[in-house]
């Protein structure tokens, strides 16, 4: 225990501690003030707010809104304010406004205001459309509206395309003139296309005397013609940058447009971006975007890259708009001429072809997007129409026209697949082309052959597509055609699914009508309610055809095992549907199903899929055989022998052995039912199956994979026997005892010792059932057969392990015997059972005291006390009635005084401990 110091010394220590705390606090406050000042000095200035959108985007939005508002104003003027002017003034106003608006982009492009020029050009295009409408409403009202719309859209398409091409050529020529004027001046030259005085065209920057083209950034000194070497490279912004003397040509998208004129050789190669690189003398075209510095004329070397730009111009809007309007003339002409649906479909096909040609000739951009949308849209509608014509064709004329349309669409898809660079898109187009080819070739047979034949015909045509592997085709096209063949075969298999489902699920309906009589034929056996799909004869043909294709055509090492498995499944399904399709007699159908079961089971190279198919076929065969008693017994016996024969192979044993036991058990049950035996009597011969399973499992050994399935099948047969014998207690006792014998025999094997526990339980249940059948009510008759072996086992275990607790060794046995007997003794008025139970409890208590075992001592003593209380209870009650009334309160007071005295003594002991702990602290 630590002693406390004197008060003076303790006060001195406290003062010293307070002084140190004050010094430390002052130090920390000083450091805090310094850190605050440092943070204020190093705080960065607040960042300026960032704009939520960029200037180009704001400009585009403003220009778009302005163009839209002007277009709406023009429409309102044309439709509403048109009648306030005469015919001459109308023409003058519209013509003047349209010409002015269409001419404005030229000046805007010269000043480099390309976005504004785009908006104004769009407004001009809208005004030309309004001009066409106004012309019809004023001067050509009597003409046919559809025909006039066709002519107007054609004229608008030509005008818009010419307008866009003219603006592109004009921009290129003007830039070329400015370039020639600027060359060799040695100074910066101002341009009308620039952003300000002294700025090169398009806002570019030049160093030296040469003037680079619009949209290019060049470093060089002059325009040369003396055989020097120039080199160029593309900048990240898409502009051309030339290094070295010379001046590149003018334009936006670069392309080498002609060959050299001096007999030199130019070579080029495509870059990953679709551009070309040329090495050698040559002349870049005006209006193209080039990387290079000049036009060589003397055998010099020029290096540059180009992008095909046959569909690009200075303005991006006119050409896409012209192409979009160009989709309408042909369909409108067909409608105006009163053309039929076939002609309309042909017109859509021609439009799709034209769009595809434009899409492939363009380098990209909005023109290609519009062309692709038109090609896919028109081609899609044409394909849908042609498919509908093929479906409803009933004569040669309609079938021929549908065939021609589908063939042309297939040719278009395959041609696109050959030209497409992307492998996935090429494969998709080839797949579509293959499907259209199959539909085209199958149109005439579909129109003339009887119902049901089109599916095999189309399947044959789809299989014929596999001949594409013999044709020199590109990889994506070949994969697409093979995919089309696979799609056709899959659709054919989908067609026969109802027939296969009926053949597989139909026999299950006999479970509700066991031994009700043989059906007329195989179709009646599987057609539930008389329902059978039409044209069912195509099912075996389709299944066998696809199975043959899978078995013969697939040669890839990775896919061939899967293809053979699929072919096996399809052949199995075809043979399963064959009896119902051919309406074979009932016995013949059972024979065919038995062969379908035996074939995959007994084949030398049977694998897991074949075994599964054999099991499914066997179940269906049993369901079909439930129609008659003889068929049921014959089929079950044949299946038991078949699967027993299949056990000869080690690979098939894991499935065949348990299946043989299951069918043997089913045969025993069916035989008992056929002989008129009661279920309890049938349970006794059924136990032969678990016995055979135990013997077979012992023979197979623990290393075999079939051991556990065999034991599981035997256990299931034993449970079935117990369930059958349950109504008869005597038979149930016998069955339980025999099951215990079989389980005990299994427990004798190495690795199956744990089966001894259920074996013991079966024996005990057998004894209890027999005692209950004899009417025995004494609980000792039920508990002693369990507790005595339990006590013996506990004694053996404790002898082997002296440290084992007596509760573990003897507790379960003693509780299982003493507790039920005690409960019975308290419930009955006789003295014989309490006397015997008390004697037994006294003996258990003495043995526990002799050997110093806690469990016997506690159990025996507790039971002995409870038995004594039970026996002395009546006398205590009589004694309570004889004693005076003041005795019970006196006894209660004495008891409370004793408890209080003990409580006070314990409180005193706790106080002593607390004082000791206090002195220690």
C-alpha cells in the first residue's frame, strides 16, 4: 500500500504541476497564433467563376434560334400575309429575299464567319421550299399535288446540291487567288477571310514570305519551285502544318486530286484514319486540306496526308439537306402514278441502293449520316414489304416479284458487307443478306407446295448456305453467311418444339390413369385430350437434318464435342417423336422407346449426356407403360435388367446401378399390387432391394463413385418399405428390425461406422412398435432397452478415457430411465412403483458416492428426494391439519430469522473485503 505524503509536501507538488501546465499552455497558444497567421498568408486567391458553356456553343445556339425565328417569320408571311400583295409583288418579294439570303453566305465565308453562313444558308434553303409551295398555290394550283411535290423535291435537291457545290468551288477559287497574290511578298497579307488586319486566312499564322492556305498553320520562308524538299504533318486541331519552304494548297479536307505532270511517280498508302500518304511530286487539289508545302514541278519530294472529300464543301448544310430531300422524288412519283405495292417496294429499294452508293463514296460527315439513315430506312421498309409479299403470295406472278425484291435486297446487303471495313458490321450485313437469300429462294415453294412443306424447304436452303465455306470470301462475310444458316436451322427447330413437347410430356398423363387400358396407337398415348400439332411429320425430318449438319459440318476441335452432343440430343428427340408421328401400335411404340433408352446406355462411348437421355427415356417409357398391367410389369423388369447390364461398364455404373435398384423396387411394388397383396405384405419382399444395395455397395468399395448412389437408392427403398408397412404395427416392427439388421451390416464396413447410430435407432423403434402392438404401457419396458445399452457404452468409454465426465458417460442413460419412471410414479396412486424407483435411486446414489461420480449422485439423490416427498405427502398433509394454527407462522418466523442472520453475516464479510481493498488502494 502506498503511503500519502505530508500536507506541505503534497502542496508543493501540486504547485509545481500547475506551473508546468501554465507554461505549456502559453507555448501552445503562441504556436496556434503563428499557424493562424501562416494560413492567412498562404490562402490562395479565390478562383474566378468558370463559364458553364463555351463561346462556340453559345454562338451556335444563338445562330440556330435566329435561323428558326426567321424561318417561322417567312412561313407566316407566306401563309398569312400572302394575300395582301399582288402576283407580281409576291414573286418580286420572294425572289428578292431568297436570292439575297442565298447570296449572303458567300460574303460571310469570305470574312471567315462560317457558322453564320451555315445559319443563313439554312434559312435560304427553307425559303426555296416556301417558294415552291407559293408557286403551287398561286400559279399551279390546278396541277396534281403529289406530282408537283415529286417535281419540286427533285428540283430542290438539284438546286441545293448545286448551291453547296458552287459555294465550295467559289471558296476554293477565292482562296487560290489570294494565295497567288500573297506569294513572294515577304510580308503579312491581310485577307477578307481573316479575323483581322494582317491575319492570314481563317485565322492562321504565318512566318516568312509565303502565305499558307485557309485553315493551315505553316512555318516557312517563301514559295519555291527549285526542287527543295517539304514535309508536313497534321496538327491536333485538324489543320495542316507545313515545315519548310513552300505553300500548301487551299481547302478544308485534303486530297491528292491528280497525278504529276512531269512524268515522275507518286506513291501513296492509306493511313488508319482513312487518309492517304503520297510521296513524290504531285499537285494537291484546290479546296482540299493538305499537309505539304507546295506544288512540286521538278522532281522534288513532297510528303502529305489527305482525306477523301468528294462530298465535302465549304458549307456543311446544303448537301445533307439535298440528300434528305432527294429521298422523296421517286416514292412521290410512284404514288402520283398510282403504282401498286410491288412498285412502291421497288422504288424504296432503288432509293436505298442510291443512298448506299452515296454513303460508300463519301468520306464521312453529315452527308454519310443522312445517306445511311436513308439507306437503312428505305431498305428496311422494302425488306418488310418484300417479306409480306412472300408470305401472302399465292400465284407465280406474286411469288416471282417477291423473289426478285428479296434477291435484290440480299445482293445489296452482301455488297455492303464486302465494302464495310468494320468486321462486326460486315458480319451483321452478311447475316441479313443470307437470311434474305433463303427467304427469296423459298418464296416460290411456299406459294405452291402444300402446307407444312415450307419449313423443310427453308431448312434445306439454310443448310445450302454452308456451301459458302467453299467460296473465297472474306472472314466477316463468311461468318455472316454461316450465322444466317444457323439462324434458319434454329427457327426450324423452334417450329417443331410443340411436337417434341407433346411426345415428351404426353406420357406423364398416364400417372392419373394407371392400368386403365391400352390406347389405340402411339399418338393417342401421347396426345393429351386428343390435341396434336398439325404437320407433325416435319418434326423428325427437321430434327434429323439438323443433327446430321451438326455431326458432319462442324469440324472445329473446340466446338465438335458440343456439336456431337447436340446432334445426339436431336436424334434422341426425333426417335422419341417418331412413333406418335407414324401412329404406330402401342406395343410397337413401347419397343421403340425401349430401344431409344437402350441405345445411348449400351453404346461403348456413352458419356454423361447420353446417360441423362437414357434416364429420361426410361422414365417416359415407364409412364407410357402404366396404361396396362402387363406392360408395366414387363417394362419395369426389362429396365431393371437393362440398367443392371449397363453396370458392367465402370463409367456407366454411377448412373446405371442406382437406376437398376429403383426399377427393381418399382417392379416389386407393382408385382405386389398386381397380386393383390396388402401394402404391409409388399413391404417385406421390398426389403430385398436395400439388402442387395448393401451387398453391392460392399462389393464396390469406398473408392467407387457408384457406392454412394447405390446406398442412397437402397435407403430410399427401405424408407418406402417402412411407409408401406406403417398401417400394420406388427409388420412395421418386423420391417424396422430388418432395416436395423441391414444398417448394422453396413456399419460393420470401414468408413461406415456412423451408420451404427441409425441402426440402433431402428432396433429401438422396432422394439417400441412391438411393445405398443402388444399393449404394454409400462414406461420401463420402453426405456430400459435404451438406457441399459447407453449405460454400458458410457462405462466402456469412461474406462478408456478416465477424464471423461460422468455427465457425458452416464447422464443420458440415467435420465432416459429415471425421469419417465418418476413422472409415472407421481401420477399413479400405487406404492409399488415408487418403492422400486426409490430403491433404484438409492442404489444409484450409493454407487455415485462410492465412485465419486457427480451424475449418478445428483440424479439418484434428486429422484430419491422426490420419491420420498411423494410418499410422505399425505402424512405431511395430515400433520398440518393436526398442528395448532400458530405453528406455521412460528416456523416461518424462525426461517426468516435464520436467513436474515446469514444475510447480515455475509454483508459483514463484504464490508471487510471492501475495507481491505480500500486500504490497498
